[in-house]
C-alpha cells in the first residue's frame, strides 16, 4: 500500500459559494504520491467544484492549498499545470474543429518549430497506443468527426502527454462514462500501472465497482463536505452507498417476474439496422423497455436516430406507430439549450399543450416544470434559473423531464445516464418502469449492464448490426460481452 | 508491434469512412468554381484564355484579400460588417496620401491595422457582440473616407499600378496572386503552431484559456490579420481601378462573408478554410459580372441573377454535405 508515501496535495478548509448556494463547506483533503484516491458522492455533492479548485479553474473563497510542499501564492490553471496537475473533466475540453495532433499542440506551448505537427501527432498517438491499444484514431482526424467515446479517449491520452512539464497528479472526472466496458478497462489498467510508478490520481466515478476495485483510498462527499475517508478495503458497495446518503439500499430482484407476454400489446416500433448481417430487426411493443447493448459506437445511436426521424417522415426499414421523444446522450451538444431556463428546457417538447391562444402560457410552463422538478427531484431553488446553474446530473434529469413531460408514446434514450449518480439512477429507473406500466415504450441504449437489467428485452449491436436478441431471463453480462466481441463468422 | 499493426488494419475502414466526408468538404468549393467556369466556357469558349481570365478576374484579387480578412474574423466566431467600408477608406488613403506623402500614408495604414487589433481587444474585454461593434465602425470608416475624398478621384501610386499590371508568363496575374494569397493564409492559419491556437479559440475558447493561452492575444491577432488583409485589399483595389471613391468597397462586406461560407467556412466553431475562401472569392467574382454578361442578362437584372446564382451554389453545398453526413 502507498499509505506511507510522502504527501503531494493538501487542501485545508476549502470553501466555495455560488451566490447563495454553498458548494463546498470547508473541505480537507490529502493525497500521497502514487496514490489512487476515489472520490464519490451524489450529483451536486461538490466533487466537480473541488476538482476545479484543485485544477485552478475555480478560485476558493477560503482555505489553503499546497502542492508537493509548495504553497503557490496565486493559483491559476497555468500554475496548476506547471506543478504537474492534469485534468480530464466531464465537459470535453478539446477543440472540435482541430485535429487530434493540433489538440495536443494546444496543450503544450513548447511544441513549436518546423516539425511541430509530426511531434504533436507522435506524442498523442504514443499515449493512445499505451492506454488504449487498438484505438483506431489517427493524428490527423478532426475531433468533430470522432464519436464521443473516441473523443474521450483523446482527452484522456492528452492529459498524460509530457513535454516540458511533469505529470504528478491526474484528475479523472467521470472518465469512463463515455467509454464502453472494454476501453474503460484499458484506462483503469493504465491508471494502476502509472500509479505504481509514482503518479497520483483522483478518480471520480459513479460506477462504484470501478472505484472499489481500482482505488487505494476512497473519500465520500455529501453536501459540500467529506463524510467518509478510508482505505478502499474498508468499504463495500452498500457501505459506500450508505455513506453517500442513499438509505434505500434495497436489493432489487426482477420485479414483474411474470412480465407481460411479448407481442400481446400493439406494435410500436419495428426497425432494421442498415447493415443486414445480424439476426435482424428490433421490435418494440407498447409498454416495453427495450435495451440496446454492445460496445459504444456500434450503431445503437444511429438506429435510435433513424427511428426518431421515421416518426416524422418515411424511412426505409423503420416503422413507427406513435409519437417519439429523444433523450440525448451528448447533453452539451444535443441536449440542453444553454441560454434557456430550466422551465423552458423542460417545456420545449410540449409547446402544443402549453399554448394559450397563440402564445406560450407562462403559468402552464411553470406548472409543468414544477411538477417534474418535484417528481424527479431536480435540485434547484427556482425553475427559472438558467439550465447551466444545475450540476451535470441534474441537467440530465431536466432532459428526462422534457421527454417524459411530452405526450410522446415512445421515448428513445441515447445512453442518457452518463455521469449520473446512483441515487438519481434508481429514481429514474423507477420512473421509467412506472411510465412503461402506464403504456409508454422505451428504447434504451446503454453501456452499463445494471441498466440493461431494467429492460424487458435486449438487443446486442456489433458493427451496425443486431447480433443477439436476449430476453430478460437470458440476459447476463457474459452474454452481452460475448456477443459484443464474437468474431463475425 | 504485431498487435499495433493488427489494430491499424482493423481501424482502416473506419478511418477511411471518417476522412471521406472531410475530403468531399474540402473539394466542394473547387467544384462550385468548376461549375461556374464550365458555364462560362459553354457560353463563350474564347473567354477561357490568358487574356480572358485577366479581364474577368481583374477584381478578384481585392475580393480574395477581403475574403481572407473576413475569414480571420470568422475563425474567432465573430463577424466583420465593416470590412467593405474599411476597404473603401484604405482605397481613399491609397489614392491620396500614399501617393502624395508616402510616409504619412504608410503610417496611416499601419495605424488602421492597430485600430483593428484594438477592436479585437474591445470585443474580447467588454464581451461586446462583434456585429454591433463592426457595424458602428463601418460608419466611422465610411465617414472618414468621405472626409478624405468627398468626390471620386485621386490616383494610385505608380508602383502599385505597376504591380497590378504585371503580366507573368503562361498564368494570368489574378490567378498567380490568388494562389499566393491562399498559400500565405493557409500557411499562417493552418500550418503554423500558433495558427492552431487561433482556430482553437473559435472552436472551444474555454479549453484554450485553460491550456494557458491568452484569449485576448488570440482575438487581437485575428483582428490584426483581418486589418492587414483589409489594407492589402484596399491597395489591390486601387491598383486595379487607378482612382478611388469613398463608396468603392461597399459591396465587399457581404461578398467577403459569402466567399468564406462558399469556401467551406462556418459562422461558428472556428471552421474555416483559407484555400476554400480564395476559391469562393474567385467563384463570386466570376459569377458576378462575366458569367451574367455572357448570359446576356440585362444590367437591371444582374444583381438579382447574381443573388440567385449565389443561393444555388450555397444550396448545392448544403445538399452535398448533408448527403455525405448521412452516407
């Protein structure tokens, strides 16, 4: 163990307020060299704020910070970088209009001179090869053309590239939420190897299994404070969840054991992926929750989008018999309207029913927003605040409210639970089940096996085709992984 | 080693699929230019000659320079509505002071570039919308131009006339000049290491700031480049027309924006292409008068016809890029 290793980071009594909201109320945190610290907590517990302070992108109202024994007089992202702090944040910090190599260059001011393009490309590709063997990314690929999983891989690899400044601490904030199980495993393995060589890590994840298996020490945050801090071996899943303040640790077995016989209720969606090689088509009936599984970026999102557009105009191979709403996965790009309030963001799919005469009724919009705020507990004092005042998970809840609040009979979900904490997930699972029982159909693309267990039926995708068709009883993680990786015969 | 090569093999089709739309995107501006050229060749084959191009493209050089100026501004997610009036003002300075008092003229033109850099600083520091600031500046430039040259007149300096009258062997001067402009802007913005930072500031300013770059400096650099190319555009314009008029550059604001977009640029996100922008400017210059004259469209209708051609070409671009986004 690395408990006795010399100390790298010391945070003392860090406080941070956003207006009237207290984000951090006096946090103490230490981190040793070569230590992997897991940081867990609900959405809005203050994890991201604390990491922004450590990275220099936010300034603490009160408290001290020491890095490697130094107490920097003024702290900024530049100083943090010089001292060896690197961050992979939830919001991607790549420039989409630049190539992979150019994004590496931007991170390293010393990459200049005649040959900078090749040097930068070599630098980032070497790291990608080291972390994600078989990544399939080229140095001259434009970031905007990469799917979100690969963008995340570039982002991660870039944080580890070294030119003239050392890497001493890497903050990974939900790095695996956009990655599939395979690449997430590669990243975690790499993290362990580099930690053994003396680099420290702070690892934030809502996948408690990952944290338990890969960290030396775990700190639990709740409401802007640390509430537990102990060696990872002292925790198990239930104790972590309990420390996070989530009391409802009920072991959920397959409820609705009898289920409803497939095909008894009316057909809602029949869709065939463009590539015909697999076992064929996806079928969904009223009141069903259908899972779309497989590795990230193997055609699940494309099929959801085809179904979405089929509701408006004819698309070959796709039949949809009811109205459709979509919960986007890339919430920064496709989800929120960043200039609008929470209420406006929720109401935008339901404008027809919010109308009074020719105008949108403010009263009805507010009523809808208030209803959903209470129903799925969006943590905000006022639904008229800007949507960006919410933490990431709560923004995602607002997007759920938008889809569920509309009159759509079919809800498409494009891996919407990225970076959402366990408690919120459970709430949303229950909500989805409730809505399905009342006749809504859900098509749910997810990379997490826990979520697939919520589904009535699961289709596994590989290379744009459906390669397996599993009922709820047949579903196991092994089967999904096996189908995802099986060689096309 | 073996695992690496196996991975590369597995990744190849994906890589190809990803770079295909990018290649098409890059080729689109050239395609629209070829279309307009084909139209001209079909209507009047004799126009496709050394002399024909020199004549048809004589105003293409200033348009290309103004388009590049606009491109620098658009690369930083801004828009310059004053470039036309600015080119007009530079033209007036060129036809008067630069000829009569070269030192004063040169200092004035350098001062203009400094004013552009200052505008960039103002827009960045005060978080002002660039459209408002540059719209205001367009009246300032226009007013100054009228003060300098109340009536059309003045005369271009002789050295400038000589430059614009160059007759290089084989390839007409406007084409050589356009190629030089494109190469210069391409190397500056797309190939230098600081160019990546400049474009990045349009793509994700927060990320650039976090990586430790000064966004103020980036914005000022972009605007200074726009000022520099605006000055060059004014010089080239007067070198071609030989005398100036306070309103001479007024059409250039919208032409330059259309040129950037036609060349594959986008209004937001730092997505611009210098080579495409120059090709877009050439396309516009050709579609503007020569094509229409050959089509025997009466002058009364030429402006409208010009607009229709522009809409057609832009619509085709959108259609093609949408197709390859789906395919």
